[in-house]
C-alpha cells in the first residue's frame, strides 16, 4: 500500500509537472519514502532560483491540485537555491529523498 501511495504521488507530480515551472528542483522526502512505515503526509521540497509573483501563484495551484488528488496532507517546503545551501537542507536528509526535477 505505501509503495502504491508513493508511486501515485510521483505520478501525480509528473502528470502536472507544468505547474512546477517556477521551480528549478523538486524533491520528495520524509515518511512517504519509508517503506516500513505508513506515511502521514507528503513532504515536498521546492527550490527556486528567482523569486516572482508567479512563484506564489504556482504554489497555490500546486497545493490545490495535490490536496485535491491525494488523501494525505501536503507539506511544501520552499527554498531559494541560496537558502538550501545555507541550511544544508538536502545534506541533512542524508540522501533520503527522490529528485523529481
């Protein structure tokens, strides 16, 4: 079941990849990737290089679509490239993520 949920989330993101145009990278991480546990939410890291109003609009669209098409709560973390480097966000995940874009 958990693998099916993970595959459905990945397929959903790939199906609607155009709504992620404002973002340079998309990463799936957290409990959704742990096959030994039942996921309690969907954690997605979105990384952008340039802030714009489109980015905010795209976030609203992403949240709406993913919440509508998925039974789990969606947790979006949005960082600039510089913020990700400063916080070492991906490094702290210790390679426990899937890069989708």
